């Protein structure tokens, strides 16, 4: 188990760090950011993990989410680990809804989608150096095989910001709803071929630190949290990497 004091110190550091994700284009800033969510109960999200990533180039430590997809593999967003120099710069915490008392694993291999970039293919597979032991608080989530219908409810979760100034200490979750590609394009103007959108009420949605986390429908992983437009809780859709669209690549890189 991870030392509680150490975790709390890390939490304090991460809460002060903003994770930026931008293509460099002169358009509304994109931020990898659960606003106005609810606190999770123990065993409610056994597939959710917390990632700590060391960015040696910028001498910083930041957090992202991820999903357990096997005893040995974690699925997350590519932009979460893009600045990690080695797999050893990434630590995975599983089996907890807090920033404490977690099963800690190091990463032995990180694989970023080869076509990642420009708001597309924002997905990565991590291989753990030691297999996870499944239990009632640690378990894998199956990858979705079929697209979900428009308007379908999707559960998103993470330890990201709960308001403009505060990150979550207890895992948060909320419900969003899938929207069609055409609807998303009307709102955002552009959307990568492997990306999909979810809508949420004004004042709700994903926020800083939720990147890489899961979007789940009927017990299956349908999306990986990628980015939002402008700021947390505004009226724009949240954008996720589509698990169905990238499923073959994910499975190939779990071998």
C-alpha cells in the first residue's frame, strides 16, 4: 500500500498544476479537463486508475486517469504520457477512490497510437511491470464492440477539478449523453475520425486531471477522455477517443 503521507504531498503538488493540451492552432484553447459530479462509492469503479506522470523536461508532476483493460494493461490518453521520457516516469494507482491506500504499479512499456496528433487518435496502452490482482475493488472493464446510439447515457469518472480552483480528493463521476458526429461538428467545427462527443448540462462535465479516464455505457468502455473546448462546465461537448473506432489497435497492443 502507498504511504498516505506521501500520497497527500503528491496530491497537493498536482492540485497546483494545470495540464495543457494544445495543437498550436489559433482557435479556442483546448484543455484536457468532473465539474459538479458526485463522489464515488468504494467498489463502484473498480476499473478506474490514477496515473502520476513525471515530466522531466518541465520538472513537473501531473495526474491523469486510466482504465484497467487486463491484469497487465491500462488504457489512457496519449497526451497524458506524451512527455514521459521513459515508462518508468509513470506510476499507476488502482483499487481506491481516494488519493491514498492504492495498489501501486510501475509501467514497463508505453505505446502511443502512431497516428496521434491534431485532436485525433488520442489513445495509449500501458503495460504494467507487475500484474494486478483482481478483487472487488480492482477489475478490468470490457472494450465496447458496437457504437452506442445517440442520446445514450455514459458515465464519466476522474479525480480532476471539481471547480476552477480545487481538484478532487475522492473519485468523482457524472452522467453525460452521446451525440451524433454531425451534432458535434456543428458545435466544434472539427472532429477527428477516431473521436466522439458527449453532451452534459451546463456547469457539469470533465475538467483538469480527468484526461485519460473512462466513459462507460452498459458496463463497457466506449471512450477515453481527451479534451474540452474553452473551459470546464461550459456548454460545449466533451471529446473522447472512440474505443470502438480504435479497438483493433488496442487489442493488437495488448499482446
